[in-house]
């Protein structure tokens, strides 16, 4: 007769491989989304206590220094600002405008950009600031 050894039971454990895969996928997702949440143009924004958040999609003009202007992240010269904005406001006259300016930019340049935007058809403008802590 054949004799069989007693089967030694293996300790029961939970397979953590799928759980680790899910955690790494979540980690990658949050790292990537937080990287895209940062502004693409690094600025040192002024601070304000009375600022508020807006939810609507607006045109964003960024003034990095006297020579660097951006419309929604695309570089543009000051001379080309009016035609770009006029084209947008011809299609969407009620579109809001957000003005983002570095602390070091002279106020005259900011006023000049605001004047060009107003001439192009901007009805509402908001100045983007950091929350004062």
C-alpha cells in the first residue's frame, strides 16, 4: 500500500501585489496632476487680502517682465497683443480677462497692457494675486 505524507498546511496570507499596484497608480496620478496644476510661467505674484477665486475660463495675460508677455501661455510681443485679443473678443465678446504680473514689473507696463486689452474689447479684467497669509 502507498503511504502518503501528511500535507503541511501553508500559512494563509493576503497577496499584496494588486494593492501595491493600485497605490503606485494613485501615486503616479496625483504626482502628475499636481505638476500640471502649477502655473507654467514662474512668477512672484503680489499678495492681497481681499482676493477671491473665479471658476470661469478666462483669457490669461501674463507679464513676466517688460519684454515678456504671454497669452494663455503662448509668448506674444506687446505690439502683437492687440490683434490677438481683438480676434478673441470678436468671437467671444463677453470673455473675462485675467492679468497676471510679476512683482518686479513696472506698473506702467501693467497699465499699458490693461489699456491694450480694454481697446481690444475686454469688458471685465481681474488681477491675479496670491493670498496674503
